DNA sequence: GTTGAGATTTAGAATTATTCTAAGTATTGA
DNA sequence: TCAATACTTAGAATAATTCTAAATCTCAAC
């Protein structure tokens, strides 16, 4: 069993349980997401995906990302005005957006779950916390 | 002094301190925002603004909203994939997004400020919490 | 009050991000 | 094997926002 096959059952089954097929394109797009965890846009995923699969199309990248999000293997992240970004980290975490370089970083939420009392009648299903500021690199330069 | 003039010093000075001029269009767009606090998109603001100022253009609405955001009189809110929304509530609060009707509601953050320890080197300047789920109206219907 | 510099408004063009469409291809189950 | 359906592809269409250039306005200096 190769290293690729070892992790495949996860994506394979995940897709199947949401009614999606497991295709080479979806596998490839997922690997691209896992490969560089910098919260790329669909455009960036497309450019990276073309390296290993030159004939893949933009429409397919959107389709694959959509399938990955719907079956719980990736999250959509939108922090700035620009394009949607994608994140394969499904652990509980929040995002740090650097206002200087535009970079997005995962911040672990080990304990601190934001506890906000909801007004009467609201049924909250999930929370999303984002933090803005300067990343270590940019904070250093500003000093 | 009319009721309009009474609140004007605020927007007037706010614009000025950020280097913007106080114009009839900016005043009008601000009043549109204050008039219906449902987090409208630029498009919706445009449609509402045209009622009292038929010749205002979309470009001006974008310009006004941008000025209001930059001088601290409004916030940009982006929760769904669609267009940016605008919010004139500058008190500390978070947003509730109803996944059924798409409505956005302000939720007061009286005490609960999300406390998240930042990793070494990150300089956080501000936080943004959003909650998703069902608003009272939609939760009722689902029962 | 003129005048000139710079800000603002306007309509429309351009750009960007995303979704849709239609045709071809692949996969699945009967 | 065959039909139904899912998937991929290129390109068109749409939606949201930004840009451009010309006209207008405002302010301050003269």
C-alpha cells in the first residue's frame, strides 16, 4: 500500500457519503490544498493544480473545491474583499489575517471557544472568529 | 437648529478628520444606512438612496460607503459568498447570519469579548466574530 | 469676487470572481 | 451491454466592484 492509498479511504469515503464520486481531479485538487497551507484562492489552486494535471480546467477546480467543502474536507474562508480562499484544516481553529501582507494563518483554538449568549429565539449552529493585525514577519519590519 | 443639523457635527467632523469632504451624497447615504439596519449591500443602498436623490450614481454610492467606512462611521460585513454588506452600528457587536433566509442581525457583545491567545509574534489589532444558524423567524417555521 | 488646485460626482467601460451552459467523456448499476 | 447519471471541459454569462475621463463643485489664496 502506497502512501497515497493510505490516506485515500478518507477522501474517498467522505465524497461518497455526500453523494459525490471520487475522481482523479478531486483527489488532485485536495492534494494541492494539503500541499501548501496558505489558504489559496480558486485561481491559485488552479495554477498549482495545472502543474501536475495540465488539462484541468477552472470550472473543474471550482467544482472540486465545492465538493470538498460540501463533504467536509475543506472550509471556505473569506476575510478580505477579494476572492474566496480555501482551507483543508478541519480542526477547530480561527484565522488571522495580516493587514500588511494579506497572508492568512491558522490559529489554534485549544480552549478558548468564543462564548456568546444568543438573544431569545436565535438557534446558533456554528461560530467563526477571525483576527486581523500584523503577522510576525510584518510586525518585525514595522518596528 | 433642525434635527438634521443636530446630528450632522458627528458625520461632518468624522469625514473631515479623515480628509474627506462632507457632501449631500455622503450625508444621504449615511442616512439610508441608519434608516434600515438590515445590513444592505451596495446595490440595496443604491436603490434606497435613489428614492430621495434620484440622480445619485452607483459609483457615488460605492465612494460614499468607502468614505464612511474609512472615517469610522460604518463597517463592512461579509458573511456569505455574495456582495459586501454595510453596517452603521459601531458599538462592539458580532453578526448573526441566518442560513435559511440570509438575514444578518447584530448581536450585542456586552461582556463576552473573544479572548484568544495569539501565538508568538502576531500583533492582533481587532477581532471579528460571526455566528451562523437560524434566526427566530426561521427557527419557528422549522419546528 | 476671481481663480486655480484638488476633491467629488457621474455614466459607462473594464476588471475580477464566480456561475452557467452545452457538448463530450466516464462511471455505475440494471 | 445499455441507459442513466455524474463529471469535465471551454467558453459564455453574470455579478460585484473598480477604474476612467469628463463635468461639477468647494475651498483657499489672491
